[in-house]
C-alpha cells in the first residue's frame, strides 16, 4: 500500500514537498538510483532541513532489501547523508516491508565543496536515493517523500 500518512503532515509553513510514488525497484537494476525531485526539477529555493520517508513494499517475487543510501546535492557538490543497512537482508513479502522516516540538516556556505563541508545555493536542490535489492529477478515498489525548508 502506498504512503497514507505523509511526511507533509509534519511540515510547517514554508516547507516544500516533493515525492516519487510507486517507483519500481528491480533486482536487475540494482543498485538503482531514484532522484527526487525527478528529472531536471529542483527544490527552489534550496532546502537545508526537513524530513524524508522511504517505503519499500509490494514485491513481485523473491526480493530482499539489502541497503539504502541517501545523498543530497546542489548541482555541483554531493554529500552522503544516511545509510540504512539491516543486519540481515529484509525479505519484502506480502507481510513484511521496510519503512524509514528520518530528518536531515545540511550545512551550506557561499563557496561550498569538500574544503568547507557545505553545499552551495543555500542547501540541497535534489536528493538521490540508491536502493540495493537482491535475489532472483523480482521487483518491488518504493515510495519516497521529502519535505524541506530553506
């Protein structure tokens, strides 16, 4: 089942909302990157604090979730923010799924980059979620939501 209780309900005035709902994650495409917002769309203004939620569910056959990495980017610089790796792979089945809710806080500077440890453009303009699933040739669905404030 797709996300019902949205992270948008946690956000206050001035927060932006972006999502990628019902993205198909396949073992053949693993690791698979999902960009939010999709395509060339960006958070405008850039965001530097907020919440994100990832739900992995709706298997077709034999899909094991092994890990998820979350990156924030400003179009020039990329930072690794979070990694989720269960001790053992989680089988996505009719009765088991993965649901992650987390917050983020990003530093930014006018120069940006690794030397300063901050993004430019006052924060992130997009996020990449990299899924790793394994076993057989199955697939599952992933819903991603992000709320952020400048």
